[in-house]
């Protein structure tokens, strides 16, 4: 099972509750349940929940916002962010959905339950992630028995885009 960002939080639940069916767990750019994670900084929360200025087209705003989650990756790979903009525009998450996702993330709790994870676990985190700190990846590795932690230098929150081949290599090692 692989989970990225909020999907990584979601993936932790079946690994905790149904360990008999989770053969392998890979958590990317995510954090442990409250209170074990580092709360989002005001800047990160503002980035995640920001609204587009009235004079900026929505697609441009979304690309610019997601570009801020990487370490210069967007400038070096504008074609990837063009594609990302197209994907996001096909199905926009309503603001109420974003707020509800934030509420779900903040109310998710019980880091002690991670001791129940028995699947071989690899945690991959970009060192430059502005949304979820690299320390949260380290903390997950401490809380999940025998977890392996991989930090990617120069990588932000979009690990699959910024370091896809490195991520695949990390997955193949376990």
C-alpha cells in the first residue's frame, strides 16, 4: 500500500487496523497522527488554504501555488506543472472540501497505534517539503516498528514528480 501526503495518513489506518492484509507500506511526504506531528506553520497552512487573487486566472494560481511546494522544481520543469494544472482543472476541489480535509487531518489522532503496524514500512520524505516537515517523516520512522526512512535532498512535497525514479528505487529495496 502506498500513500502520499493526506493519502499517507489514510494508508496508515488499514496498516494499523488490518495488518493481516497490508503486505508492504510506503508512506510519502506525510505525517503521524496528532499529537506526534509538527503542526503546519502559518505559512504552510496559508499556502494550502490560500485563495486566488481576483485578477489571476485560477489555473495560473494553482500552478503557482503548487510550484511553491518544491525547491525550484517548477522553474526547471514547467511542462510538468502545465500537466499538473490541466489535471487539477479537470476536477477542482471545492473550498469547503479543502476545509473539511484540513479538519480531518487535524482531528486524526493516536500515534501509539502505529506500534500495531507489522508490514515492512518505508517512509520517503523530501528534505525541502514546505507543507509537511522532514521531521515528521523521521517521527513516523520512530513510531512504526522497523520502519526505514529515506530523505531526499533538494526535494519538496511533490516527491513523485520531483524524484520519481529515486522513489521507485527506494520502493524496490525493501
